[in-house]
C-alpha cells in the first residue's frame, strides 16, 4: 500500500535538520529569507551531559525534542499545501560548551521570528530578555521551571511544556480522590529535585494533603547493589499513605518501588508519574499521533517531543485559521482569545493570558498503563477546570 | 398447518424467532473484536459474532445482504454475509481504515485511511483498489452526496473537508471547519453537508453548491463543562426535520432542528456516545456509548430514550437493517 506522499519531504527535513545540527553556524550563512508564503520556524536546543544515574536502563534518544519538531512541521505542511502555505524548519543544536544566547541572536539576524526553545532550567527566561529577542515569538518546550511562569516570565515567551506546579497539582488531585493524603517525600540532592519537591509541597497545601515527613536521598553508593538493604530502613518513619519521590534524572527513584518499609505506592518522578505525554496514552486519537510519530522517528514519542510538537502545531493552527504566514499576525492570534489547539488530549488547549502557559490535561501514568488524567472530576473552576492545575490568574507571580 | 410449519421452518432456517419485519441492529465492538447483533423487536442482543481486529465503521451493502466492516488493526474491510454471519472475503482498504461511505451506485466504497493520509476507493465487485486520493492528516469522516458527484472526507488534524470530484477522481476544493472534524453527512437532497468538529465543539452546515460554511451550530448543556461537549456522529431524518448529534463525553445526543438550526433538546444517553443510525422507518435512533458499553434506543417521535442495551466493550459503529 502506498504511503503518504509526505514521507519524502519529512525525510528531507530530517536530513536538513541533521546537517544543521553538526554545524551550528551554518544557518547564519543561510540563503535569502524564504518567500512570504513560507512560515519559518527555528528549533534551538543544546547538547547536555547526562549525569550518571543508578537507573541507567534507557538511553536518552539523541533527537529528543527534534523528532517532535520534524513531525509537527510535516503535519503543518500537509495542511498547508491545501492553503498554499509552507512551513520550513531550521534546527540548531548548540554544543555543550556553546552559547544558546548567541545562537538565538544569529537566528534573529537571519530573519527568524518564531523560535522553539528546547532548553532546560531558567535559560528560556534569559534568552527572552535579550534585546534581539524583543520581536520574536518564543516557545519554551523544554523547561518545567515554575520561575519562568512567574518572576522570570516574559511577554514574548509562551510555554508548551507543563511546569512542575501543574504536574504536582495533577498528581495531588488524583491522590486526593484516592484519599491518600499523607505523603512521605523523598528528595534527591540536585537543585531540580528541590524545585520538584517545592511543587509537591505547594500541591499538598492546595489539595488538602500533608507531607508528614521529608527525607533527602544523599547516599552516593551504588544502590543497585544495596537498595535491598538501604531502602526499607530509609523509608521507615511517620505513618503515610504514599511515598513521593523527587528525582528528575531518574537516579534512585526506581529503587524505591517495592522496597519501602511499609507496603506503599510510589509516585512523583517515578512510579505513578504526572506527565504531559506518555506512550500508554491512546485516547482521543492519541493512538494515531503515537503511531505517526513511531513511523517517522522509529521510537516512542517523549514528553519533550510532544511539547515541541505542540508549539509548532500552534503556529500551524494559527496560520490555518488566519490564512496568514506573517509571524506577527500568527503571534497575535496565538495569544488571542480565539486560539485553540487540538493536541490529542481530549479538550481544546489554549495559552493562559497571564503567564503564557499552555493549559492542558496532565496524564498520570505507570510504566505500561495510563492510570488517570487530571484535572480530576469534582475539582471545579469558574472558567476552565484546566486552570485548577498550576498557577492560576489570582496567584500568578508574573508581572510582565 | 402446512403454512404454519413452513413459517416456523423459515424462522428456524433464518436462525431467529422474531417477526420478519422487525429491524436488525449491527454494532461493532472496538475492544472486543466482535459484532453484536440486536433484534429490533425485543431490543436484546441475540448474537455476538467474532470479526477482525478493532472493528470500527460498519455499513450495509446497497442490497442489504452484506455488511462492510472496517477492521482497523487488520488493515482491511471485511465483507460479512448477513444471512450466514460468515466473513465472505476482505476488501483491500489501505492502512487503518476507520470510516467509509458507499457510493449510490453500490459499487464504489470510499474508505478513510487514518494513518496514511489518503482516501482509498475500492471497486466492490472486483475487490480492487480503483484509485487513491491524498487528503489531510488523519482522514476520518466520509460521505458521498446522494447524486454521487461528491465524496467528502474530513481530516482530523488538518481540520478540513476535502471535496473529491468522483468523476475527476481528485480533490477539487477544501472547506476549513473547526478543530478535529469527525463525521460528515449530506442531507437527503444533497444541498447541505453537516460536519461535526469534536474539539471545536461545533457542527458546521456547509452549502454544497458554494462549499462554504453556511451555519455553525453550538451546544450548551447545563452542568456539563463546555470542553466535554465533543460532537461526533450525525444522523439526519429524511423528512428534513431533525439532525441528531452524538456529543461524545458530554453523554448526550443533541436534537437539532434541521431547518432553523436551533438545538431543540439534549437527550441523556450512556457514556461517550459515539455513532448513530436510524431505523429504516426513521422511528428509532440507535446510539453507541463507548465507555458504558451499551446502545441507547431513542424514540424519534417522542424524543425519549426508551432503552439501553448492553453490548461488548467499546461499541463503535452501528448499522440498522430493515
């Protein structure tokens, strides 16, 4: 059976992206800006050194995020050809010791106006403040930092990745429904683990749960050998219903499961995980996106892939609805009240006006099954139940 | 005596003991790989038949003798002989067939291939692919105009209705509708096309002559969050009176006045109501409820839900035979 006509163009994009990855400077010598029926979208990421983790079964894919960009541009193009709109992707990967700020300046100088940032931590907030970024539309698809939606927010920065508060709230709502309201919290030593733990504590307050005890996992020996002996003793303590782990790199969290002193479920960064995307998610047409992605990238779609995909699809959707390829018109529409995005999550998604965050359901998944989707029934909101997750308008720290 | 005996014999031969005039309802169970057969006289499931994997869209042949079944995970359309409940053969459907529509000539079957962004047109008598047409991302809804001139396809991620000229065998126009268009149906005279948009939460009524959206119908149900209202299946009565619209996880079927486009009523049915079909006499509407695993029976005259019938897991498609 014939496959889609768009496979060749998809492969071309992938090859193009691959070529550019190798030489970050290539785009600055790029040819004259494309004609005005083309929407140019840049994708900017940086190589990272993966710290050693005890749980090292899964190798992070080299094209994590980028594969989502490639698919989204192909999706945009298959709609665009009916409207005589084209979408072109430029992917830039900055080396570990490179400077993402300079890469963004170069993109702006080359005429790019829409850039998807797939960068960790507070980097997107800093990039959004560059003078050269003032006229850009930036999407943060890589960082879950709550600070980017609060003190470090910026008018030119939208977020398709959920923040830690949304993830923790999604988990807290489910635990509230289960009436597992006494939590033992185990936190790793890395700064992002402490941020995750802070979001968990905030969520506990919001949804009537209690962190009865907080412990820091700071053992530096290889617990694959000793977890059997260490974890039961380590998890002894005050009575609790559930153990929550904050271990974003997946160092020790997997070794908490089934080794606790009390027979208790594990949730958080391991065990029952709140996430924007998961391979077990198949409802609302998600099965189609999963298999489309798998056919194109030869692997499962990651949460990062989906956040990048959503950002580029948002641009495509705006181009379809406005029948425009003008970046300024697209940016206005995306931020406006009429914008909605269908992202295989059962409800239309849109950006919060106060901090630029994409409001979206959060999946709660175990390794091989989707357990639930938050917001949970009964958590009401005057505007949309999606705003029960994360930083709602009255509590926002964004003054932009 | 002889007459009675032969009647009884005929009933036995037909494999059922129901009045010959009553309708039969066929329901595909997506997660059970089965077909539930409901007797319209008693409104009970009389038989459950094993079919291909992930059966979704089903439709009757022009003569009513065969049922075409999209077996999505088997990448085929099965042809079932309704007299014997046996699969006669498969049709070459293209990848992941989900929904289809039969041309009024009874020969050309237009199949939406969700994963390969094409519509496959199968010549049913010869069981061969006649041609394929490229459409948008995730083609889903299919309809053919009563005069056979147009075949339309809705693409869920491209958010368009693609107009296939059946003589030219190519797409000649596109109509942009709201997000995630799922289902399309022409009215009896073919002057209008009704299209549901699941994520947009709307119904677009398109003028066939101009291929422009003439009306947009919106829904609001007290106590149901707006983003739960996700229109999917549509059925229009032949008399032009009603459009019935399945509203998915809103668990209601909307009754729309097909002349004024006002929503007349919301009927509470099972969970995640999906597809609809009318009985041949147009007196009953059958609705598949995926999550609750049953079929709701609606009396068209009184607009009341009269019964729910337990089926297999995730009932999806429904077709009613007279």
